[in-house]
C-alpha cells in the first residue's frame, strides 16, 4: 500500500467546502456578495462552521459579513504584529485617564455607579501608540429580555473588543461586523448545520478502519483524488474492502502458524532438555 502523506487542501480552496458554504451561508447572496464573503474567509482564515464568520442578507439589503468574538480573537492571535489587548467596562464612578495615547483606569469594586460603556485597547508591535475604542451602552441597548437586558456589561465589552480589533487591522477586517453590535435577534449566528453522511463516506471510513489511506483508496478505484469517488465506484470499494479483509485474515493465519511453530519448537526443546 502507498503510505505517502495526503496533501491537505486549504479550507477555503476545497471545492466541497465551498459548495457546502454556498448552500449553507450563501443561499441568498448574489455573485458579488458571495465572492466577497469567500475572499474575506480566505483573508481571515476563519471557519464558518465553527461560527467564526458568516454572512447574512435581509430582504433586498446588501449582505453583511459577521465575525464571532472568537473569530476576531483567532484572527488577532495569528497576526505576528498583534501584541495583546484589554477590555474594560466603564462605570460612572470610575476614573479614566489618557496620557500620550495610553489609557489608565482606576475603580473600586464597592460602588462603581451605573454602567456607561466599555473601553478596548489593542497593542501592536509595530505601533508606539495602541488603538483605543470607547463604546457607550446607550447606543446599543436592546430588548430588555435579550442578553443586552440581562448581561449588559458582557455585551458592551464584546462590542468594544470587536471595534478595537477591527480598527487595529483595517486591511483584513474592514467591512465586517460583530454579532453583538446589533441586538436584533435575526443577527444571531446560524446553527451549525447537520452533516448528512453518505454511504460512500461510510464505506471510505470503513476502509480507513481496515488500514487503507486516502491514496490507497483513490489508486484502487483509479481516481486522482478521493473526493472524486461517487456512487459509480461503490462496487470497487466493496471489492477493495474484501481484499483488505483477506489480507488481514492471511496475515492473522500466518501469525497463527508462526506461533504454532514456535510452540512446537519450544515443546521439542523442553523434551530434549528432559532427556
């Protein structure tokens, strides 16, 4: 069998992934909107199926690209220029100072007063002054029964964090939005779609269990890539499975015979030793 390591195709270059992304997240997008979404996915290298990035279109309005908080953080951490960031809630009794573009924040846990907003500061190795964003709760208050009503500090901090990271990396993140910047329930990230496993995928998985690699399977059914295998190759997959089982049985039988020979030799040596 061929034991060469399979070449892994980048996520946003994989044709099957793109087809699934189109059917799941791009149904209502026009050609330009979908291509923009794909290019943003390639630039950020985020995964829509992990709720890191997705696109939403309402009626005839232009589509909007959203990033989850983990999507923003993941992107930042992969950037070599990123040097950390902080997010702090702002209350009416807090003391804030900004000196030479740098923020200092003093407060007591006893009585911080009313929640006003949040401040996020992002540091980059190539910049002497960090990017700083203040956002105010009044601009983002949503429905009282939503998370904005029950966890306002958590929500406003997420908004500040997203805006500060977007400001720090405008070339890559410009044009994206955080799901938390709009409290409308329609903006929620779509649930991870249930993946339907085909009979071909199950057969390939079984061949993997029998020790075959993707290259072994592709070579046996005479295709260049395992992703080209379809229903027409079902009989070949069955034949390959039978062959693998026979090889395993033959190997097991050979090992059994070898073990029997070893036992006979051991018995013979013991009897000779007794004499």
